[in-house]
């Protein structure tokens, strides 16, 4: 590592995060299941299980469209779903700062219960720690989730094939801008709300449609750009995106312009990127649109060979030019999830 200390940028989900993972954790925690680096680990056994874990440190803990509790449950449910699993059980561990108001704690816990109920999962175990005032920032939550793999599911970032269609379930950048605008005390003519939502129902509809699904991922930290670059790198392909097909709400685009953010690199918490066989693209889009969280689903690009052996993501812009859509470098929005 070039740095001798951990920086905020190491939690960005972009290039610096990937370097941390590759040069520290992957060097020590060597395991074939871990080496796939998917959102959830598919654990071998009689009945295949998917297992995932995540920690949530979002600031502020309450934001338009959600809070840290809803985010924790939805994020865990979504990571399991992206592997082709049916989410079943969640654990929840809390690190609470001394002085945190019980009224806010109840609000967080009730939000988690509501999200779990919507997703049809059970919170079955947990842990609580309290630390001295000033040793944390109100409350941190760690979750782990277990799901049962759908028979025959083989969904992974390394499965893209030339000719595949790239689909997204809706507009991008909503979550990151909602959190940032609340943090900075910004107000807009039209309210910007996080897209935080459990996507297991939407994913089930796509898989049950019979579409040949190769890869799924929710574009959280690092946004759509980082997710597509992860796909390209792990599959050794070019992912070609058409900017005219990518939805960015007007208020989100305006906020990004004002804040100097790239909406392609801004976090989402209720969107899925799906890569499917070209022949099944329309079927997958139609299935997404049956869910309230996928009504704006559309095809945004295709997968192509990398003739020079260099995986990358290209973006055909609204003016007809083509540019490289790179992964986030450094830290754009710290404490976003």
C-alpha cells in the first residue's frame, strides 16, 4: 500500500477501496469462495446457502426516504438477492454511543422491523455494545444475512458474455444526493429522496421470468460506474453504455452539478444492474416493471469483446461522442451507507 494509514478514500467503493481489498484482505484471507468477490458468498453444501455481511455508518442516520436501520436491512437483503439467493435470516449488531436518545433508537429499530417485514426476512440474532461518548458517531450497525440459493442459479460478475444486454431498474444517484443534501443542509425545489428499498421481490420476478441472467449487482458505493467496471474487469470484456438511456432525475442532476459530483459515481440503494442474454432482455425489463421498484427499468447498453485485452466501460454521450467511464478514484461521498 502506498499509504501507511487507512484513509476515508479506502471506504469509497472505488479504485482505492479495491486496492485495499486486493493488497490486504485478499492476500491473507485466501479462499476460493472469497476469491469470487461477489456481494454474497455461495457456500457449498447439501442445500447451497448464500452468506453476506455489511456494516452501516451513514451520516446523518436519518435522511429523506430512509435511515440507517432501513438501509442495513435493505442492503443485506439486496446483497443476498444479487447472488440468486432467497433471503431468509438476518443478524443485527449495534454499536451505540453513550448519550444516544432512546427515541431515536426506537425509531431505527422499528424501521428495521418494517423493512424486514416487507422483504419477508426474519431478524433472528444480534448483539449490542455501548461505547463512551465521543468514541462513535451515534450508532453503527453491522448485519449478516443468510439465504437459500435458487436451484441452478449461477449469477456472478465474471459471467458476462459478448452480446449480453445491460439493464438497470431505474434512475441513478438518488441515495447519495439525498444523504449529501441532508448532511450539508441543502434544500431543493423538489425533494430528493433516497431510493433505499428491498429488491428481493424484483429480482425474484426477473429470475422467475425465465430470463437467462448472467450477473446482478446493486450499484451502491462508487455508483453505476464502479459496478460496471467491476463487471468488465472480472469478465474481461467491454461494457458499452448509451447515456441517452440512463435516467438521472432533474433535481439529482442539478444537485450533482452544483456539488461537483458525477451521478455515475454516486451511490444508489434501491437499484439493480442486470446483465442478461440479449434474447431475454425485453423479458427481463418487463419482469422488473412488475415491481414498484422497477417501473423505470430499461436497457442501457451491451457487452462486447475486449479486442485489445483491456476490459473497460465506455459511455456514448448525448452528443454522440464516446468516452471512458472510469471507476471512482478517491472518496467522493464519505459515510454514505
